C-alpha cells in the first residue's frame, strides 16, 4: 500500500510534467483564435464659433407685416467676423439679431458632447457700470445655416448668468469661465460632430439710459459626454 501511494504520487508528477512540456504548443494554438484589444485615448474636441455667420446678418425690430432690412452696429465687421452688435436700439423694444452665431464641433468621442452657453456678466452699461439681468433681456433661438424665418416675436431661451468662476474680461477682452459643476446644456449631441446655428433676441430694458453702450460676454463651452 505504501509503495502504491508513492507510485501514484510519482505518476501524478509525471502527468504534470507532460502538461508542462506541451504548454507552448497549447499557447501557440490559442494565438490563432479571436483577440479583443482595448485601449484608451485622450478625447479631442475641435470647436469653432463664428459670429455673423451668413450674409444678411443684423438686427431687425419686432414688427408685424413686412420685416425691415437687418442693420447692425460698427463692431459687426463682416460675415464671419467681429461681434454681435445690435447697433442703435430703443428702450422698451425687442430686436431679433439674425445669423448671430454658428457653432461647429468635431470630436473623436463617438459618445457625443454637451454645449454650454452662459453670460460671464450681466448686461452692463459701459459708461457707469450699471447692469441689467441678462436672463430678462438676452435670448437665443435656433436659426438656419442659410435661411432664417424668425422674427422679433419668435420665442427664445434666456441666457443665464454663470455660477462658475469668471476670470479676465473687459469691455474689449473676452473672459473665461471655469466650471466646478456644469449648468444644463443649451444643446447636446449623441454623435461626434455637429453644427448649431442661433439668432439672438434683445428685449431692451425700458429704463435703459439713452446714448450709452451696453455689452455682455456670452461664453460657449463644449464638453465630451
């Protein structure tokens, strides 16, 4: 009995040795099967913002019937250039700015992205610094790439004042917004690219001071999903 047990143990070791000897062949055979490879890469987002993106851009007062031709102020310097400048406006009236902003996004993230658009400051009088809440005066609404049926009576969505940390920014220099938490997006995509076209609507405060320039910075941020 004792030798049988020893023999059994010896046989077991022999079998293990044989499996070990054939293991390279087994590994070689498995290499011909299906292979699944995964890797991680940095998400890349390319984002361009084009103001006054199509001919015929500019401000139109909210009027019934035939719409007046769009006009704009001096800071709107041409198609695809300058600022969104409503020009001369009247207190208490509403104006639609046609072809205000085109956002073009491309990414290597197939999951898509979110677009955030907020005001870094409230609407500000450049002379004395008094402000009006941006959410009560400036609105955005979808437009078209080369055609626009909106009027000053079309419903828009109010821009909100950011709760993020704002750095930089003067009357002539744009600021940036650093987010710790993100607000609700103004648009989102489940694909890796997209084009977004917007008009702006300005409801001029009834007590706005005549003869002064008012300004606001709208900051757009794109984040991958």
